C-alpha cells in the first residue's frame, strides 16, 4: 500500500491489518508515555485546504506519537489563498522532502490527483476530499465497532442523514461491506445520491423501521443550509423524521451503539441526551482516531509487520 | 490565380480512383489520366477526397484569451484537421455580441487565410441571458452572421428564447442552443449516475439537457423558426430529436467527436483532461449518439474545440476548466467511431462534416459537391494511416486533448482552400 485514498483500496486482509495494528497501538494511549520512535526522522505534512481542526490534530497526534516530524500546512492565510496551485504546493512539499502528505481538500479527487499526477513521490493519505471519501474515519468507525461488538460479519449498521454530501458515508459503505457488515443508508430521498442503488448496501427512507434491527446507528452531520437548497423543508421536519432522540434510541436493541463522526448538530440530527448517553461512543471515536491514524502512517511509511513488537518504546531508552 | 494542383488517383468520397485538377479556385477537371501540365502533382493513390470540412462549433478564444488560442493558431489547427471553414463561438472577452466584435473576428480569419472563419453572434448582451443582442446589426455586418448562440451558457429564459427564435426569422438566422437547464446543473462536474455518486462529484443529469431540447423544439415549431442543438450528449436527447424530426419540426443537431468515442469511466482518474461540458456520458449514450448520427437524426459532427491553457487543466477536478481541443483529431475520431464500425461511409462523413454544417450555417462556397466547377475547398485523407496523439505536436496553442497517448486512425494529407493548399503532405503551407 503506497497511498490511502479510498476505503475501497483496502481488501479484507489489508483492512484487518490496519485494525489489528491500531489495536496494538491503542494500548499506547493507556501508557504514561505515549511515544514510539518508529518514524523518527520522517516528515509528515498535514496539508489542509479546508478547516478541520479535529482531523488535523488527530493526524498530528498520531504522527508525533510515532516520533515523526510534523509540518502543518493550512491553506488559510498561506500562498494557496494567494492563488498558488495544488501542483505548486505539491512541488514545494516534495522539495522539502515530505515522506507522507495527509491531505484534506474541498474538491473530490484532489488526493487522488496528488498521488497520481507525478508531482510528488511521497505517500498520500486522504484526510477527507469533498463529498468523496474519508477513509481513516471509516477505519476508526470500524475499529470502534469491533471493540464493542467483535467481528463485524453480519452486523447491521444504519448510516443516517446527508449521504449525498457525505464522504464519511461513502468510505463506511465500502469498508464495512469489505468487513462483512450489512449497511443500510437512511435518509430522505433528496439526500441519497442518484445511483446509490448500485452501492453494496441497502437504503431506506424510514428510520423507525430500521432502528429495531440495527447493531450500530451512525448519525451524519446535516447542515442547516441544505434546507435552503430544498433538500428538506425545515430543520424541524428533518429532526422529526430523521433525528435520533431518546424515544428512537429506545427502539434500538440493548447492545446497539450510537456513533457520530462529529462535529454534531445537537438538536438537529441527534438530541443532547442521546449524544451524552451510555450508548454513545462518540468520544471514544476520537480517541480511536489517533490509533487508526498511527496505524495507517506506520503501515505506509514503515511497511508491513508488527508495529509495536519490533520497536522500542521511548521510555525504555530513558527519553520522553 | 496560377496555382494549380493535380491530385493523382484520389477516390472522391471513397469511390473509384480518378485524377482531379484544382485550378483558379475551383475543381477544374476530373477524370482518369489527367496530365495537369504545369500543375503540382499530389500523389493521392488510395487517399480519399472529401469536401473541405466545416465546423459549426469552434472556440478560437480571440479576443480575450489569446493565451489559450488565437484565430491564427486555431485556424492552423483547423486546416491540419482538414477543415476549410469554422464557425467561431462568441464566448470571447468581450463577447461577440456586437457588429464590431464579429467583424474583428471575421477580419482576423481573413488575414490568417488558412480557413474561413464565420463568426457566430451572441444571442444576448454579454451572453448574460437578459436582453437580446443586436442580432440584426451582426447579420447586416461584413461578417454576415446567421448563427447566434450563447454557447457556454443556455438561453434558459423561455420567453427570451422564444423572442430570439422569432426575431432571427427576418434574416434567415438560426439559434444554436447550449441545452443545459442551469438550476439542475449548479456546480455540476460530471454525468449524474452511479459513478458520480461513487466519485463524490456533483452530477450533471441527462434531464437538464433533455428538458431544454424538448422545450426548444416545441418553441421552434410554435414560432416557425429554426433551432440548432449544440453538442447533444444523451440517448434521451436523441429520442426527443427523433420525435421532433418525425413531426417535421425545424430542428437540427450536432454531436462532438468526443461524445462519439469517450465515456464517463475516464473521469474516475480525476484527471481534468476529461472534464467537458456537457460531460462524458455512458456507453449506452455513446451508442445512441452513433446510431443517431448514422441515421441523420443528428445532422452534423461539430468539434466544440475548446482550448485551455495548461494551468486550467493541471489542477484538481472541480477547479479545472471544461473543454477539450478537437480540430486536429475530429476526422480521425469520426473514422474510428463511425466509419471503421461500419455505421457511416465516406459520403456520409462528407455529408455530416461538410455539406450539412455549411447548409445549416448558411455558409456559401463550402460543403459543395465534388463536381467540376465547384469551389476547390477539399481535403485529401489517408484512412489507412495511423498516428499516436502527442499533445506537444498539436498546432493549437493549447494541449488539452483527451486522446494523448492514444493511437488514432487516418491522416489529413492535404487541405485546399479555394484551390490554395493550406496543408500539403500533412504539413502547414
């Protein structure tokens, strides 16, 4: 694996390798000193053309825990805002010797373009591109589900909300079906893309019919602005038909998880009491995100094999 | 005029070999064993003689975007592609919406001298879709404009479209419609379907084209004026056109070479070289377009030659410009998609790429039969050759060809404009 551009790039074995590697790296989070020397001397650039503090700090923490040098390149206030092209930005990073570029871009396919244009030699990790994909989010979601539910074969996952514009939904459909889960997308018809019937998942317009048969319900962020483009009549109507509140949560099986990729619109797609309930693993998703991103960076830059066993934790060398 | 050529052994429209003498700007003689004393001999054994190609849809970019193309470079590309006349679209800067601008473009074409440049006038002022441009003034100008289009944008206001169709009847004009319902295509990036859903690119649904075509054929019939549909791209559009033509409605239509050959799967590379408007469609659409061109439902092939500088394509998909260059590859792509597949013979190619476009655009002196006395606007083509498309070798100022690295059939050997060689042995003269 040279790049991680799409969750569809991972076959079952590769996906499991990432998840199992992350499992080992996750243990680091419970140690007092959370750092491995694995990527010392390697340079990882966080190239963010779109604001996303959450994803950026997650990648930054992951890279730093592997002792990589991290350069944060935010398009805001940079040469990009002055009209520098993606190509020139890429050539600059290449000239600085980046080993991996973690890219977030508002344009679908921009990471693909970076990886395949010949502008740079480094690994490219897609940290979310337009309404295309967000593969590390799907990996951390699967990771979180597995920690609670075990293997995902036959598990039923409902992904609810603005599927049309969601990179999280696309990556999750691809990854979860690779891992054997049965995905149902739930949304008003206006927020499902034309052609969704060809995806490896089911679709439904009726959240109440789906919930009782669901092991995981993943709520997607719905921007209020979408109602101005007539995707739905009002925030209130959306919330009534597709929002997850306590009453709906009660319809879920006992063991079911509530997830959200964040940032949440409390009161819109998810009510505050649901978000803060014991079934919600939303905060844990964030913790797991660091482990997943460590695993991805490790596997891309240090190659296959075990992440932890053949490395020496920093503290044993008496450093921090 | 003393220039004189004898084309030896050439096959008019792919028929029996003969000799053809071009002299005094006309086809002077045709027949076996012509000596053509004093004439420059063109060994055309096995080559096909076609009437000079006419492109109803070219973007020459001048004035305003001379970094992408000029009349000089665009007409050179046209001649190398076998064209003797091109219709220049008015989406320049300033837009060709006045007699002054169309006359400027017309004069630049005359000065370049490589192929006739017939300006198309904008339908509305600044192509803004609000107020009719001075269509009559453009018609009466030295450029004698007969075709009007806001190409690049749709004349989406139904009342304005109706008035435009009515108004141009006074001078036998034609509205060439870029059929794209704007509200259905806001931010559209590629054909809407399963692939756009997967790639996360905003969809350009077929219905956005078909709804405008349906409306406009009805409007044209209602007011009794001619409408021409630019770059038809969907199977549904073909069905509407077939229905309208069966009713006898005054509609004509064009298809681009790229919509006859390429499909949306290429977009999965996210390489904007494949970004074009209307977008590349499905294999079913391509098949329907080929059939429609073969049976005449679609009247003509038009290139929609759309040059863009490198930086407008060497970027992320959504930031890239839409369009492909096409003048130098058009005949090759038509051969590959229509002739080599058995859908069209060379007489059919002459009809769709010369006779009909000249007639639709009311362009005199082009698209004539290959008969003695006809203007010597002709193209000599070797269908047995093949070539690897190298963007660096294109005469166009821009390099945005989607065929880079592909092997295409055929080669334009020579192009003659009123008996003057603009291309000989594949090289500009």
